[in-house]
């Protein structure tokens, strides 16, 4: 009997799959799929008798929808097919080898969590997380956690540019139970991923939002003011009332995977209304005369800090493209 399920997590080649029945089974990749995954070319497979295209797919990831089949004894399960992904959150794999790493598949939204303090927020790093979400065509929400550590008006000033850009911003405190109900409503019934730097309280926040998850809570190293890793891989957690939340590792090496130099401007929502209206069709929106984006920056319609961040990310992508030639 073949059953459909959602991959919740995995380690050592064994994947935990939530079946539609509500049961969770441990499954391994069937021989053919395992071999293809080892070669980096797992085909996209559809449930049922639909045509199976030989299109390459990345390795199995948390959030993938799969078919699982029990052995005759019913004690062991194997993943026999993988459905095409409707979305993904991907980043560049750490290290020199590069390549794409899918953090979570089949997402509805990304919650980018930063701390109001301890560790201090870095808006330009937040820009990178948001660009990755935009490039993956995923809706993004910003969660400013630990708002009990500083005055809320100071936190709001720090993140004002992102609210102006159109991002929903949630100001939360686990200690004071502030902003939790609104955030809980924003994730209910959806597949969400929590991302962001280490040490910002993602695990504590999830435990407060949904008691019973009992995620391990990390400590902040006072010597370096950086969070120690406590999550070793993405884990997808079913939520009461429907939906999932994925707790992801802190991303120390946030890479701009699969974004071309010409596409990065469109990953800043506040720049989009001005794109295509500049004097020059190939405008970089940095130095050219008659640039609608620069005029918007000068008039105050667009944040100068966000525009400068765009320039730095564009330069980074340009340098990477040159180095890859």
C-alpha cells in the first residue's frame, strides 16, 4: 500500500515522514532514488500514474512531499517517489565548493528572525535574508525578537525601512509574551520557515508560540556575542490546527544563490515601481544620469540605506560572476 507523506526531518539516510493518516514513520530512500540522489540527479516524480519527467531535482529535503511504501512485514518503509516542489528556500552551500542547498521545500512564507539586542541586529544582513526569500519567490515576514531588552521605539526605528518597503514586521518578546498571538495567527495553516542568525531566540520563540515542541534552546556566548548552533538541520513541526513551522539552523554563511546581477534590483520591493523607467535600459541604478531609482532615493521615497545595501549586493554578485568565468 502506497501512502503520501511530508518529510519532517532526517539524519543518517533515515527520514521521518508524516503520513496523511497522522502517523509518523521512518523511511529510507528506495535503491534507485538513493543512487540518483548520490549522483545529484533525483528525477521529479509525481504521485499516481502521471508522466515522469527526467528533469533533474536536488537532493531530498525537509518539506518534500513523497510516496512511501511499507515492506511486506509492515515494519520498514521506503520512499519510492518524490513530488515536484511548488517552492523552496535555498542558499549557497557553505565552503569553497558552493552549489545550492535547499533548506526547506514547499514553503508558503519565511519568517526572518532578528533580535532587537543581544546579539545586536545588522540590517544589512537582514537585507541578504530578504533578498534570498524574494529570489525564491517566497513571502517574507520580519520578526524582531527580544523586544524586552530595549525600548520598543528604538527597535521600531531600527527596522522602519523594512516596514516602509512593505514587509510585515512583528515585535515580540518571549519574556513578556508580547506579540505572540499575532504571530501565531500569521503562521496558522501555512508552511513557514524560521530563518535568521544564530542566537536570536528562534527556538525559544517557537516553544512560546507552540508549547510542546520542546526545542533545545541555545546560549549566547558573551565573549563573542554570537549564537552557538543548537539546530543541526531543518526540522518541520506540525502545528495544532494545521500548518507546519520549520526550525532551521542559524545561517552563518548566507549566500546569494542563483540570483543574476540584473535580477537583484527586483529583489528590493521598494525599487520595483521605478525599474524600467530609467533613461537607460541597462541602468545599474547606481551612477547613471536619469535614473528613476536614484531620484527616488534623493527625494526620500526610497531608503538610502537600503539602496546602498542593494549596491553592495550587486557588486558582490558581479564579482562572483567575474570570478566564475
